[in-house]
C-alpha cells in the first residue's frame, strides 16, 4: 500500500466511523461546525481539524510484511481545554486495535504528545499509530 492510499484509507475510516469527523478531499471547504480531516497539514480554518501524515516505514522483503507509521495532528475549537483531546479520543476509539479492515491488518497507537495552544487559543495534540499492512501475498 503506497503512502497516499494509506493516508486516504485512514481518513475514510475515521469519517465513516465517527459522527464528528468529515473527509472531503475534493471540497467544498469544511464548515465551522465540522471537524475536517486533511491530507497532511491542517488548514488555518475551521478551528477543529485532523491532519494525517505518514512518517516511517519498514518492509520485510522475505515475508512482504509492511509496517507504516502515521501521525494524526488534532486541533480543537478556540478556548476549549479538552477540544483536541476529545477529537483524539474519538479517533482512538476507531483506530486502536482495528484489524483486517480496508487493507489494514492491525492498528495500534504508539505515542501521544500535547502541543499546547496555537496563537488562536486552539489546543493541539499529536497521536502516532503503527499500522501493519495486510500481506497481499498471503
């Protein structure tokens, strides 16, 4: 599974399995009431968002086992101390332990980091997940 497919697969799963996140890769822009999912960095607006990037990969050439890591960057609404945490918790409920779905064999969170508030008083946080890709040779 290539990087763009993995990123869009995770975005699609989050949008389909949460009531708060929206994945609209071709527009229109997200509304203030939505938590937009972005490929890569977060857009400046709306306040709530999730940016998805990949950052590490290992591939075993003998077993064809592929492991990827993704980082989700969460941003909550202005002035809400728990805003980013709430969005991250919703993503965790969907992704943690996800198995045998859409080419993903197993998903597990490996780290979290609170980033504090940005210049607009929107709390930010990152969570990293390790994803084992289904073995297409099996």
